[in-house]
C-alpha cells in the first residue's frame, strides 16, 4: 500500500487589505501600547474585515483610522469583553469604545469600576449630605433574591481609588433608562428586550465615564512620521450609543462626533 501524503491546509488568498495592513504595521508599532501589540491587532483587523461585509464597503482609509484608534487606546476592537468595536457608519469605519472599555482603562489606572442593576424587590437608597466637612454620598443596596425580582428600577456604577476620599457614584433610575432606550436608534433591539439589566448597567457606566477623572497617554504620528504623546480623556472616545447599524444613536444624551476633530486626527495620522 502506497504512503499517502497529508495535504497542507488551504491558505487564505492574499487580498488588497492584507497588503494595506502590512504597510500600516510599522506605523501601528510606533503607537502601540503594551496592552495591544501590532501583531495581534493586525491579525484581528483582517479577521474583522473578512467577516463583516458592511466594513468591506467602507473606505480603506477610514478602516485604518479606526484601527489606529484601537491601537492608541490598547482596546480589543472585536467586541471581546465589550472593550470596543469597529463598525460601519455612512460608508466609513468607526472605532467606538464599549462600556467594558471604560472598565478596562480604569483598571489600568488603579480605578475599580463596579456596576449593578437594582430590582423592585431590592432595598435601595441614596443619601447625599453636605456638611462643613464636605459633601458626601452614601449608597445602600441590599439584594433580595428569595422571590419575584420584579422589574429593573435603577442601575448604578461606582468607581473607587485608593487615593480618593470617597467613591464616585452614578445612579440612573428607570425613568432615565427608558428615556435613553426610547431615544436610541434601536429601542426594541434584542439586547433591550432580553437583557434589560445589562443595558441598564451599560447606561450607568457610560454616564459615569463622562465625569470620571480618567485620562490615558496616547501616541500620535505627525506628518513627518514622528511620535508625539498627548493626554486624552477616555470620555472623548465615542461609545456604542453614538452609532448603530448605520444610524446615529442617542443624539440628546450623547453628542455626535465632531467632524473637525475627526479630520484633525486623520491628518495627524498622515492619511
């Protein structure tokens, strides 16, 4: 009996995007963080591009710009842990951070962020007190899980740091959550229908991110290819409520991306 040779697995044909990513890789390496290296990011980028037909209809330049933003902030753009996403919006690819991205970047700065949903069955109370010694916020939440939970009546996010005198707390009540849901591009999406508690927690984290003293150092390339560093507020990154399936998200709660700033970022990256 003759010996049969094992055939090598078929390789994916090289595409134009493979070549584009290969050319961009040295520049990605110049701005990469220790949290997301250029090798892994390039591999993820090709996977995202090949799986999403909407992204393949976007301009190559916008996809690279979105990739550079993910690289600058060291966030996974595939949606893992809801750190971030690269999505198609009006023919352009956009990088948006998820609420997990806020928690991830906060943890890197020693800030712990927790978020919880509050049900009708729970004991929940917020106390705000101002004295000559300062302003204090207290929170009491006792989860009751021995019967019917009822509906989600509130959600909150709480941030703590060893150097802070007291935590930062953001509470969103059912009325606010409903306003945000109804004002979003997909108010009746499967996420809101099946995972209302998770969407409520996400809302609390995104609200907290607006006033969280959370800044990260990002690297940018100037027109000469030199690396410059600047301090960026995490809140300036658009979140997933800004865009959804080619439509803007909540235009009242979350302002849209400033086109002028977006153009300045493009110019800084040399596109």
